[in-house]
C-alpha cells in the first residue's frame, strides 16, 4: 500500500518549506489541497508538476473512496493545507481519521513545517511552555458565548486565528470581556512583506488595525 503524507507548506514566504516536503510533493501521485489555486502557486515556484485535486470540508464521499483506492494500489498521496500544517484549523483531520479506519495498514506520515501558531508565539515575548489554541471563533452562532468563555480559561496564553473581515469585531468582543486596557499580542501577515507583530491594549489595537493594517490573516494572543 501507499503512504498518506501530511505536508506542511509555507504560511506566506515560499522559502519556508523543507527539502523533505519538496521531495515528497515531487514524488506524490496525487496532491490534495483546500484551494488548488493556492497550492499551484507553490508548485509553479518550485517547478513541480503533479496531479492536484480539491479536498475540503465539503468534499463528498467519492473523493474519500478515490483516495482510499489510490493508497490501496500503492499510490502516494500528499495532503496540504492552504497554508501551514494540515489538520490545524482545517478539515485534514477528517481524511486522516477516514484512512486510519478504512486502511489501518497504510502509513500516515507527517512532514512538519510552518505554523502560524508557533511563529506568532515565538516572537510574542510571552512564555509559551503551555498555551491554549482555539482556532477560529464561530462566525455567527455561539460567537458571544465563545468570547465570554475565554475569561475562565486557566491555561494561558490563549491563541486564536481571525480573518480580516472579523478581526475588529473580535477585538471589540475581547474588550467587553477583559476590558479595553487589557494587553494583547497581534500577529498579522506572518512571514510576508507586511509582517507585523504588535503588542498593546485592546483599545489601541482597535485603533491600530484599520485601513491597510486590517488586511491579511491574524493571530490573536491573549496573555
């Protein structure tokens, strides 16, 4: 049987990929990606030509069965996320669970690499020998309850992802829970040209991350 590789890819800077990851992508019989357009940029940059198919949280059973059959016949499959490590705040874990259940003899091999969580924490100036990661807050239902629950968490810091479309709402919700003077660390556009790792009060953060500074993906770190 083949191998299912879980391949970490860059979160921004295309140079942040391991030699092992490149070798694996070059040798894969099939590459699975949330957004094929995103991974094609990486593959084009490194002159890798391989079959790429879409796999996301809405994928139907047919793609699962297709992957299963390819692995049974000895094919190697590489799973990548849009950015960073598959299975972290994306649907990669569903595929891994399926394959481990349906093909227990198949090797599932992780290729570690870039992660926005550890990148932001490493430059935050906060002690991070333990932390709580909660991914993206709910978009609508349960959002208010989610932010209220953060106050009672014992293991700090708390790390969240947020999109540019909801980051100001997230900061406002955090201000209601912790107060406007509570300090936060915000990572934006990590590893990219406009990378920013900012520390200050929630009130100042809401004023700072407007206009051009509201663009990009965000990591919020609550001490």
